[in-house]
C-alpha cells in the first residue's frame, strides 16, 4: 500500500512539473532592442577635413593666413549626454611668409545639446609654423546625415609661458565610423 501511494505520488508530481517546460520553447528569432535612441551618435571614431584661417603671431612672426587640415579622433560616452575624446589635426597653413606645417593634439569634452547638436570644449598641445604651442577653445558640431556632421571651431593659441597671441577659426566636415 505504501509503495503504491509513493508511486502514484511520484507519477502525479512528474506530470505536474512537465507543464513548466512548455513556455521555454526556442522561437528561432533573436530578441530585439526595446528602445532605439533617435539621437545622432557622436560616440566612436571619426575623420574629416577642415579649413579656415589663423590670425595673430606665434613667437614673433605673423601666422595670419589660410589653413587646411585633416582631422581624426575618437569620442567616448561618459553619460547619455556627455562625451570625452581625443582629436588630432594636421595640415598646412599659408601665412604671409609662405606655407608651413600645422599639427595639434587636443582633448575634447562635449555635451549633446539637442538631437544632432554637440557643443564642446578643447585643449591641447601642438606645433604651428615650427613653434610649440598650447591651444584651447571650443566649437559646435551639427549632424547632417546618417554618419556625417559639420562643425565650426575657434581655438586660441600661444607659446608656453605666454598669453594667447593667435587664433584659429575653422569649419569642417566629418564622417563618423559608427
């Protein structure tokens, strides 16, 4: 009698527990994201071209003239709205004394003001017309298409130990690799 009761109880318990597996069948399709951000993604690597001009003097000679740079950098999301990154600018400039090299390495911190608009500050070191300089300033970057943005930037510059004596203003087009 006891054996029959135990067997019946085990059979009932087995039948009741098999129904719990029915909800775990594989559907064959992967899960999709529940929320996709409509905001332009400034995070990740980017590259582009910018042009503009220099005004002022660095270490004596005038650097007033035109410039054309290649730009490459990478941004990292600190939060949903704040980004930090590094950028390298290198190219040529045409002051009154003839063409010269222009190279800057900048750290950037930005905030996404609205969908597709980022304002940022930048500071760094470089070499302009053969002289070591520090640079600081900022700009605004605006998304135009899926991975393309345009921007305007103004940087103040000077030799180490001196106050700002030159400025660089540029406009550029960037492609974001994300």
